[in-house]
């Protein structure tokens, strides 16, 4: 939340209050019927990091903020498929876990943030006309937006502590001069090439390895297949979906749930408005800004399209391209003069008003009276939550009963465990798997992995494990130490690797004559016809960076920057095929500009290395800390078919 607020202050400027309140109210409106709702859904524990808990309510606020950023970034094209591919809930949770670990790292170094430091930061954030808005107004603003000053200040203190830790690590990093020179060259060297890209499908070889070839390849590359300590697992799973499929929510239950939630379903009076902002700055005087705003208002009143006027004239960057459209907002959510003006207006009215951000032309489109969302509007979500809650409770009950049976069967045979299967209980087995590796049917589940490796071979985990599919009990059946598995176990992988390398080797050998022909003064045109492709020319690109239309291709980039201008290089494998190229131009870095860039390059490299060190240490902390995640609850934040989070 703190980062969103700070970003709003420095980037969104006058819309600060709207952004904060929309963010906060987004949670308030949904929190009564949000993911994992129970009697107090926000108090549910989503994860534990060491002894620190991450509550569903705190996660939900972070999740909605991140979701809003992605929706703005993709401008309406944020599809359910993309959301699932990004695994947004996991992203957000990982970020929250990392924050806790950063704070733990800072505390281990005995870093602290004083009250004075917090106060100074607050003063710098909450200002009008270069002055602090005052304690009373500051607290009123926070409370008016559903935030408690004490909680906000604690978040701010933690944010400053994390910054201190990052700054300390950054200050300890020494960057070698050679790294600075290499980065300088990478930034300032440029090249262009002409090339043909031959798709891999046109150079396919049908080679199949013989047994001796496979054995030889395996022997030469044994370490590639080295595996960590592994176990084979057996587990019983109480499947929540199967439990849920047999449940219903009656009409009286739905109505009772609606009445219980009624207060959280109240929506205050809101307005739908747009605005044009004209700033007062070094190039525009107060009078000029006022006159321009009044002229625009007159044009809008005369019938010109307000959205077009806004797109062409507004100086609020967030309103350009959207016709000056503002999100729905209620009383007290905008700065005083703006708020007073818009709530005095009638739908269709256009008015100008001055605030500390400049002169605004406001158009009020509609007023939405306060209301309580009707039952039919929220019926589906209430019914889904009732079924979720009932099935979760019943899944827990079945798991407890199963656990009681298993506690008396610690040495049970596999057949005895199989007999415990029922309509909603399944018995599952896994292949050899390493600690922390995703499991088919379970996925990546740290708690499951901890129990699987914390339980002796042949015994059954004493406590039910929360998974995305339900509650599980795991029994390690076999284990083997770290090492290279026999060829028989990795034969398919070895064969795939052999074929991939052979295809690449054969393709490059096929293209070698073409590269020699080009190097001897030939042109790419005939080669393009031969391989049914086309000659292309790139814009300038730098070493190590993406190559236009080809993408990230380190081997090609290295070959290009080893080849003088006007000469052809060797054929190179790239994603999707193989390239034959000639360097057209090479621009060398000018050493005379090094001094002007050195400080910024040094700081960039120092920050990158500091972040790498921090990440490495956080990985150690993750291994040291016991991190437990309610996977079943986390899954409820995945988007539904229409691409919106479950609400």
C-alpha cells in the first residue's frame, strides 16, 4: 500500500486522493465477500513466514493494487489466460514474503528507523503548496480513506527500514573498473546486420541415436543429469472439489448470508466525471491557465466534444487518451475545492475550479445515489462462498477423521492405505522427486515438501497438509542419496538432448558453405531464395541486448561484435532457427564520453550487484525460515472465466 501511495504522490499528483481511495474502497466493497470469506475473512491466515503471519485482508489489498497496475499496463487486454500465466496471486505473495525477509535481514543487522525519520518522511509526502498539510488534516485524510494512521506509520517505518537495508548493502558493493568499461562498451557500441533466418523446420535431420551413441553421450554429460536427494511418495488426498460437488446452498442460507453481509454491501453516493487540467508553471502564468480553462469550458458548453478537448489539452497525464475520465469517486475523495465543486454540480453541467494543482474544467456525467447492492447482484458470489466455506469445513472434518485412523496405522501396508480411498479421498503415488520440486497433482507446495522430507521413510505425516486441491497426508516410501541416476531412468531426456545437439550441428554444417559463399563476396539474395526465406536488415543494437525481430540471442550478438564491418560471420543458432549474416556497420564506444557516463554506470552496476546479493541472502533466509502457505485459500484469487478476480 505504501508504495502505491508514494507512487501516486510523485507520479499521479493531483489524482492522489482518487487513486488511494479507489484502491482502498476496492478492498472495502469486496472484503465482505472476497476470497476465502468466513465470519471474518480478512483475519484468515494466508501464509506464515517464521512467526509472522500474512492475513488474507493484507494480501487482498496488495493483490488488487497489483491487478489494477496490470490492467492499466495492458489497457483492457489483461485476459484470464495472461493472468494465469503470470500466476499473479503467487507473484504478490512472493513479494510480501520477500518484504518480511528483507525486514528480518535488516533487524539481524540491528538497523532501526527512528520516530524522527518517520515524521520527516510523512511531512515530505503530505504537502500542499510546499508545506505539510498538518497533523489533523493528515489523519483525517487517512481515516477518510479507511486507513488508520498508526498502521500507515508502521508500514512506512518498515518501508524505510527495508530501504536502509538496501542502501547498506549497496554501499558495501565494490564494482571493478573492468565491469564499468564492459558496461560502457555494451551501452555505446552499436552494430547493424543484414541476415537471413532459416527456420529450424527446414533443416530438420531425422537422426536417431544408437544405443552406443546414447551411452557415449550420457557418459560425457553425466553431470547434466545429476539429481538431488530424492524420495518416492505416497499420499492420501481429501479432494475439496469432490466434497463441494455434493453440496448445495439453500435459499434461506443465501438470504441469511446476504443479511449478515448487508452492511459491507453498501455503496456510498458516487459521481462519474471527467476533467481537463491546465497547470500553472514556468511557461504558464496563473492568469493564462485560468483563461485557457475558461475558454475550454466555453467550447465544451457550446457543444464541442469534451473527451476530444480533454485528450488534446489536459496536462494530467493519467487523463490523456481517456477523455479526462476519472474513476468513480465519492465525497471527500478529491482535494477540497474540486470535491466541493463536483458535488454541487448537476449531471451535464460544466464548471471550472482552481486547486493547488492548477485550473480544472469539470464535466459531471452522472450521480449515482447511495445504495445497497441487491441480492440478485451478489447471489452468485454469495452462493459460491457459502459452498466454499461449507466444503472447506467438511474437507477439514474428513481430514481430521482420516488423520485419526492413520495415527493408528503408522506401519500400514500400501494395500491397507489404498483401502482408505472413498468418494472424496484418493490414493496417489509419485515418481522419484527432489525436495521442493513441483509434484503432479500437487504443484509447488513448500508445506507438502517440508512434511514429505520431515517424515521418516515408511511413516505417515502426522498433520494434514493444505494443498490447492484439498487436505493431504504423505508417506515417503523410498529414498536415495544425491547422484547421477542410471541411464535407464533418464533415457528419454538424454535422447532429446542428443537429438537437439545433433540437429543443431547438422544444420550449422549445412549452412557453413552458404556463410563461406557470403564471406567470399556473395550476396544474401540467392541464399534467401534457396532456403525460402527473406533478407532482412536490423536497426542498430548493442552487445548483449535483444536483436530486433530476432530477440535475445547471446551467441549471435557475440559473433556480430567479433566480426568487422563489411564481413560475414559464421552461421549461428538462434531461437526458432539459424542465422547467416553480414555486418553492415559497427560503431565503437567513444572513450571521451566515459567520464560523463561513469557515475551513472557505477551506480547501476552497484544496485544490480546489491540486489543480487540481497536475493541470494533472501534465498538463504527462505531455507532457514519455515514458510507455510494456505494453497487452497491462495487459489481463490485466480481469475474466473471473464478475467476478473473472484469477489
